[in-house]
């Protein structure tokens, strides 16, 4: 029986061209049904989503409004969306969920337009909160695991919720998006790439990773039958010809992965995913046969650093030699490794950065097709006692903290080193244009590579003005900013 309506908002975080299914809100809506019916407003597609919110609230009443919030550029639109709701319906509870309120619970609840914060996966906590709100028994709030709120000015955090797959066995309610085919994007994988998440969570606890804080070192894989049904729907009903998996760590234990790989080898939709070097290196020949048949095109692998001591300190669980080995393995298997590195750590900042540059060159010698993503190391608040982090969403929306959240800058990075990093990225990106840029013509790729050849060969990264000029003319893609 339907007991009320819930409005779910995905504030703008990317361009319409880069918009993908808002999977977290679709999963939440599926978990709330049939007791609660949902309306989804996606700011990535609806560029006037604040007006849509106002119109929606004027048109009907909602039990609550849920806002999904990532850190970085989504914080400001989330503030605007919440203030719009508050102005239109002052008494309607506003609930923030996602990575931002999980990592920055106190800051989120320091805002007058946030009533509750859900920490971690929110399907069960959100449903239990709706039950309390509708019956008016606010004394039961403390019994809802994974929730935070303020009572008489004091922050109340309930017990952490044990991580489990809160998704239902039902197909996601794609119809809530209007025309779900509008979310199929043209990428290097195919003409109609769909986003999907098979497993949730990650069993590793890297100190710099929001996934570790969100899921507490747990992971949950779906039954093979569910994955087959989902992929069949995306392929046959929506017309998807490729898949971008948002699983936080796609290759977990091989024994659990094999049934899923068998499904994917049957469906044969080219795909991209997140992976770990050690997991790929440990796959058996039988598993790699299925991976090839399933048409894996690219795997995003967190290499992080060539310094094994640093890898140990951040609990990465891999070694630098495994990064080199996986670059060679992917070359042999016909998979493009997309390797991400964190430069400019707080200790030995410049030396560690230069060491990483040299290591990247070593990777390129092993596998020329390896994609390289470079970020500035920015530890989470839970992993750093040296920084004074923002205490409100407004502070987190300031440009310097948006850059911090996006791993684009850090307080200890000097202007000289920042330019050094930017220049290296420019030279590297021109010398080896990304395969993900489907708009860049072959002649443009050749021009960029040829012009950068001498700089890269001579390690002359400083002031690459000619490359910057050519980039402005050709506008090549930067995967660290746009994704696939």
C-alpha cells in the first residue's frame, strides 16, 4: 500500500553529455517501493532543476526530500536545491545522503537546511526514517542505525549500520527518469554506453578512499541471475551496446566473480570497470578467458605511488612492482590499464612527485597504451590530524575546498610545484593522447604527439606554451576531469 510520496534530488555535478544513470537514487526508489512512491529530479539532465523543484513542490506534497551529495562541485548545487526546498516547504524534512554527509556528517548538519544525514548506504536507514517521520515517534530516531541529526543543538550519531546490499531483487525503476535512453552515452566503448553497478562496496580499507569510509571494508556481489536480467534489459530493451561498471572494485575473489564473468561473456557488452592490480594479477587463465570473451576494454587501476612505504602507510595493499606487472599483463591481454597516481604528498612533496613522474615513464615503456591519471594526494578528514577542515557545506563549496575534494590542490602544495604538475600532465597528455577521446581526429592526435615528442624525450616539462596553445585549438579530452 502506498503511504506517501518522496522527492529524490540528484544535484548537478557534470555536463549533460557526461550524465549517467543516478544509480544511487534509482536503488533507493526501488527499495522504498511499494510503500513509498518516488519522483526523481536529476540536475545533470535538467539544467533548470531548481525551477523544477519549485514547480514540483507547488504541485504536490511529499513526506520528505532526499538529496544525494558527493563532495566537490556537487556541494553548491546541493545547497541551492535544499534552500529551494526549505523556502517552498519549510516543514518538509530534508535528508542528505551519499559520500559527503558520510564523510562530513557534522559539517552537513551545521546547515539549517539539512534535517537528517544518512551515513553509508541509505536504503534501509532512509526507509526506517520515513516510518518514524510519518508516525511522529521521534524518540525512535536513535534506533535507526546509520543516521545522524541534531537535537537541541547537539550532534547525535546513531550506531553504524552493518553493511549489506540494500538493493531489492526488482529491476531498477528506470521509468522514473522519463526517457532512460537519454542516459545512454556515446563513448569509446560504444555508441550507447549504459552505467551499471553490479557489486557494492570494497573489502579494502585504503585511508584516502571515500569508499572505505562509506562501506567499512565490506562488499556485496549480486546473484548471477540478477546481473543477467539487468544486462539483458539494458541491451535488449534500452539498446545499450556497452557498459560502464561503477562497482568500487569489480574483480574481488575469483570464486565469487566467475559466475558473473560467465554471464558477461554470454552477453558480450564491451565494458570499463575499476580494478586492483593484485586482483588482476591473481586471475587464473580460465578467468582471463572469460574476461576476454566478455570484451573488457579498460580497467581503472589505483596505482597511487611508486613508493612502497607510502602504499603501506595508506593501507593500499599493493606494491609498485605489481603496477609494472599489471601494465605488462594488460598489454598481453589486450586490456587498456587506466592507472591513477597521487602526487605531492605532505611529506617529501617535491621529491615524491618527481619519483612518480619517473615511474610513470617506466610504465609507459612497458605499455605505451596505458592511460595515466594524476591527482594530488588529499587525505580524508579521518586520516589527517594536521588540517582544519570546513565546518559547513558553504565552506566546503569554496573553490579551494572543491579543489581539495577533487584531488586538484592541497594547502601544502606550492605554486611552483602546482605548475610543475600541470606542465607534466600537459606534456604527457599530448605525447600520449587518451584513447577515450572519441572526438579527436587521427591527424590531431598525431599533431599533439609529434609536437610533444621532444619535450617528453628530453624531460623538458616547464612552460609548454606551444602544447597549451594546441590544446586550446584542438580541445582534447582530459579523463581525470571528464571520465569516459
